[in-house]
C-alpha cells in the first residue's frame, strides 16, 4: 500500500503565499471574531427590516471570517509551511 501523506517539512509554500501570510499574520485574531459577530449583527438588522435576502447574504459571511481567523492563528503558531527551521 502506497503512503501518500505529506510529512512536516516535505513541501514548502511558494513565495506569494508566504508573502500574503507574512502581512495577514499581523492582523489580530480578535479582528476576525469581530467581523464575524458584526456580520451576524448586521444580518439581524436586515432581518428586522424585512430585507431577508440581504440578511441571508450578510449572515453567511460569519463562517468565512471565522475560518480565516483559524487559518491566521495556525500561521502564527506554525509558520507558513510548518517546517522547523532549526
């Protein structure tokens, strides 16, 4: 049976990804949480104003903001490619 798993340090990210992560890792994690909560609050406001389509549209932003926050945190903890540079 062939093992297709990638071990830590086997593959490195390209320079574009590393550059983006270097800049975005400077954003505090609380910003992503605030954006998610803000999108939920705006969605509730649209729902109260009977703008159901807008409420659904904006309400769906919460999950991507939280996923970006998790990705941001992982980059901060493990670096761009997770390889140990010892």
